[in-house]
C-alpha cells in the first residue's frame, strides 16, 4: 500500500507556543490530504481537508486560526497548532489517497503525532 | 453527513474463539474501510471494502451496500488481535472518511 509519513511522532511543548506537524506522501502525489484528531478512548474526528495550492476547508467547530494548514506541494501538508494550550493535547493523524481521485479508492494514514502541551 | 455506528463497543474473547464486528452506515458509500489501531495509535489498513467480500488470512469482511452494513470476521483469535477496530465510510466525492466509535477487542490467553 501507499506510504504516508508523519513527523514528529510525539512532541511536548509549553503552553502558548506553536507546534508544526508534517504529513508526507512518500511514494505518490496527494492533491488532497486530511487531518484528524483523536482524544483518549475516543474515535477519530475529521478536522480539515488540506488541498494542494489552495486553502484548507475546516469542519464545523474547528478553529482555522488555531490550526493552520499548508499544503504547498503534492507530497507535503503541514498542520500548525498555534498558541497551544493543554486542551489541545491530543493525537493528530493525517491521511491521503494514493490516486488523484478521492472517490472509489483506499485511504492511507500516517503513524500519528502525540502532542502534549504543558 | 453520513453516520457510522459500530457494535459491540467492547468484546472480550478467549484465545481461539471467533468474533463478528458490525458497522452500520446511514448513506450509500463509495469507500468503506476497516482498520486496526495498534497500541501506539497507528491505523493498520485491514480492508478496503465498499461492497462484496474479501479475506486475508484469519480475517474476512463483507459489505452489503444495499442494506448499509459491513461485517468484520476474526477467526481463531490470538492475543495479538487485541486493540481497537474502526470502520470508516465515505459518501459522495469529498474523500472524507467518517469513523465509527470503534470496537475494543480483548483476547485473553
């Protein structure tokens, strides 16, 4: 299957600072990537759709100014958590499709990033 | 948007037993996937199965699209099968996979 890589795997940051998480498609080009968040013992919740060369689209209730998404190339999307607070501590995970179309095809996920804000 | 429900929420098995996990979805789908989330959080792709039946070793899955459900079968369960199993579905052209709440499986030796 296609490989999606996230970096870092885990990060601890101080309250008020910003953290950048990278999501790369290693062996294919991804015009669209997705970002999810998972709190302990809960399911994955879709945060936003990252579109190469254009603005991300955010799900209802997700603050776009807090979670900045940049998709500057066909293999890289970044999620920046700005002015992080302890309630932003969570597991963040990205996904991508290995084909240009997102319809009728399989999605692959990165290994996730565990963010702890202290 | 599409709703995805999984059952049961928790399942405890003795090693060697068989199990069936269910996923119901509220709309027609062009993508349905089953995942196993390992203890480190990584999602392992098990099946891409918007319709039909597939088998991979001790695991198999069936999706009946017309009745809007999918089943994941685990046979001869092993302790390494323990973890959370997620079903996720997408309807339309957005590519957005919506996840169910998961089934937490514990296989005891």
